[in-house]
C-alpha cells in the first residue's frame, strides 16, 4: 500500500510501508558530501531516492554527488530554504528527510528517525542523538565550547520530547503549508508554526554534524547567523557581539581552550556576526551564506 498523491489523502493517514527519501541542500561541501552519501548507502532502511540540491557551489560538491550516483539538482546560490523546497517538490516519496551536506548518519538513522511517521505516531520527527562529527579538530572543538555543546552532542539528551525543527516529515504535510519560509538562518524552524504541529523526538536516530574546522569557516558561520532573522529578536541584535561582551564569553572559554585558539575562534565568530548584521541592513534580501 502507498500513500495517495499529495492533496488527495487526509492529513494524518500514513501507511506503514511509506517510502522514504532524502533531500540534501549543499553549498561548497566537497569535503563532506561524499561521506554523507556513503553513509546513506549503508542504512538498514535504504532510502527510495536521494536528492542533492547543489546550491550554486563553487567547488566539486555536484560532481562528487554525481559520482555517487544520486540525483542532483543544480540551482543558483539562494540558500537552503529554496533548495529544500525545490528538492521536496521534486521528490517522489511519502516521507522526506532533510540533511545538511556536512553531516553523516549512523546505519540505523533513517530506520529510527522515520519509525514514528511510518507507524502513524507523528507527522514529523527530529533526533536528539546528533553528535559533533569532528571533535578532534581544534577549531571544531572551539566552536563546540563557544556554542556550549556538551558531551559531544548538538542537543541535550534530556531535552523536550517535541521541537519546532523537523528532520523528517510527511511530504504532503510539508507541501501543504508551502515548505520553508526563505528567511535565511533559522529557516528550518518555519514549517512548524504554519503546520500547527511540532516534530516528535525519535529515539536512537544517531547522526553526526561536522562543526566549522577553521577560523574562516567559523567566520562564515557567524556571518550567516548575523544575516538571519533570529538574531534580531535580541534588542539590540549586536549587543552580545560588542568587545566588552565578547571578553566575558572569552573568559569562560579560556577555562576549556588554549588561549590562542579561544581568542581567534571568538574573534572570527563575532566579526562574522557583526558583518552579517551590517550586510543584511544594507541589503535585507541577501540573507543566505
């Protein structure tokens, strides 16, 4: 049994044998995309399709994805919301799993992540079992300290059972609300409000996210955050990125990091945020990386 095409079935009716697809929106991820795609080939629940949306990459992201034999959609660089929306609209599966290009998955990830959807217990899910993939890298470790990622986890293991960030979702539900809003950083939290439903935590869905591994990558991460809307919920948005505030954060970091690493990582991140804030003020339409 299969789901009816989107728009023909009632929301909430999902068959146990629903098909699972993966949509990856990737920008300049040649260092990671091959590893991610190989981890998807090793899943206990093999995806029916994997779509890599190349978001105008300037490197070999698309060619590596081609070599791994997955479907590739090439777009001009416009950010993850547009890429994920186009990828989902092009998918042919009942459930869509969203992954970033700098991730990798444990072998039971798709099986565990989608189980509550396939058994009609949820419209969508997320995982608390997401770990830093490169803790041995000094800059990735520094980023984890700055963002207070404890025990190598991106989310606390005792966090709430629901969240507004879907990692997997029924495709018809996603499309019924128009997908992600194109707001930049934080776009992945815009579907829940429109859908009126939160993602449910899926147990033991282990995956890995690779933190920025150089000061340059930390800078660009900060700039992306500075361009997004969430930071503007703080009044004023640049408050926590001024020198006296940064010095306070730095003093805390120095308890766990070598001085040079802590100073460079903090400087790169906060400079990126401030530049992102300035750029988005000049051109509010330009909010992607």
